[in-house]
C-alpha cells in the first residue's frame, strides 16, 4: 500500500502552543489566531462522481468547515461555509451525504461548553449545490443540541441524526422541513445506518438490567413512525468496554457491519437482530470508519496514537487483510487517529485524521495495490 499525506491547513504545534491549549476554553481557542486558523481535523469525507471531487468536512475553529480536494491535482479549496455559519458551527462531523441528484446534505456540530449553551441555537442541517456553489439552511432539528452524524434516506427524503452533548435521535423530513425528536438514547453511536427496508438503526444505553451501561440496538420504522428498543447488546472485548459504535455501514448484502470503539468487527442481521462477532482485525483498537469497496470487500481504518492501519474484510472467505500502516515515508509521520474513509476509484482511498495533539490533521491517500 502506498500512502501519501496531504495538507488541508497546517499547524505544527510546538510545546508553547500545546501548553496554551491545555485547559483552554472554547472562546479562548477561537481568539488564538494560530489555533483558530490552522488547527483542523478532517472528520467527514464524501466523493462526488459528478464533478470528481472529494468533499471534506472539517473541525475548524474559524467556522471554515467544508471544502473539496481534487484527487487529480491534489489541491484543497474551501467552499466558504461561513456565509451561512455562526461561531458555534465548528464541525461537519460524520455528516456528509450525497443525494442521487448530486446535492450534498450535511449538518453542523459544536465544541462549546455548557456555559454557552443558551447562546447557541443548535446544529443546522443544510445542503450545498455543487453546480451553483450555493448553500441553503434547512433547519435546526433539535434546538440547542448539535449534530454529530447524519444518514440520508434517499427514497423517502428523510435525514436522520444523533445529537451531542445531550444524545437524541431525530428525523428531519426534507420536503416540508419538519423535525421529530425520536427520543433520548443515552448513547453516542458515531454513525446511524439505514437497512434495506428503510429502517434506521442505532444504539441506546440502558440504565438498568443485565445490559446496563452496554450499547443496545434500536430500530426506527419511518413508515409506521415506530421505535423498537432492543436489549440486544453489541460485543464487548474487555471489562469496561460498552460496545460503542465507532463506524457502521449497510453492506448491500442484507447485513449491517459495525466497527466498535474497542476495535471489534461485528455483523448485524436486521431481520433477526442477531449479532455476530467477526473478529478484531487491528490490535491497536478502534475501527473508526468503514466502506464497501468497489471490489466487494469491506474496507476499514482504525488504530490509535500514530499506530493506525487500513484493512479489508472478504465476506466470501471470512478473512481479514491488514493492508498496512497509514504512514507517509516522505513526511516520516503516521496518522494519529483515523476518522473518515472514502474510496474515490477502485483501490484509491482517502482517510481523514482527527485530534492530533502535535499538528493539524492531514488527508491521507492510500493506494491499495
């Protein structure tokens, strides 16, 4: 695997900058020019085959949180989200979804603390029209709460999302621009997923019973407007592991595939609600992102603390293939934490990096042989 790191915006944090950041409050970080302007992470990725561009959702304190990377020229440019943003719109966090017509749907997440909660309106759902370069705000589904992740039901024109810091699931109907709070889930699954029948799946965390403090499944049926709360828990690998979802995808084969924060790889049958543990492909833990590859295999990335990897899972043989470390020999550095994964052409993947304590997060190109 050939790996190349590309700079979106660059900040190399020396010891003085790291010292300044320790204990810094959100408004102070926004006032610090070096940190505000350049300390970014790439936390969402979506490829648009209509224009050949990779759309990148960032964490950026200056609210410049959406841009595009051209895989041909290897250049990044901002799309100017600030025209519709405010100072609390800090991330597009696992929240980029293209509709069939090429329109991009997204949502905003935040980083402010509770003392500014009353000043912050809540996360926006918005869309971007690549043909015209125009943004349109659709609404704030859950006032005061910010949106960590979305999923788009293209058939029913429904956006689903999970909020933070108070964790709710919501439904947003795009046509009438109406929102419904589906309930408090006491959980933060990093990604929602829609099964082949159009049901939304996520996790909730019970307070009581044998699965207390474990990540259990829920299903929302949009046609019946009905939530089903299952006590079926996801696989835990060690004491204290809650089985929290880090990444989840519809495999296109009737199953849902899940990577957990502890690094477990799981298959869910949405018809029987059977959970099958498939393995632990990365010894360093975390499976932060998953995609169905153009060759039919499932690809994932994960790991922690500069020990990060890309792997593939072959459903026919039930085998994992660790493709290599996400390490650029020219820069002599590795990805700190992976967060987003996208395949733009067969075998050409991009990984978004987040939460690096030493520098800005890079965009990592991984060419699989």
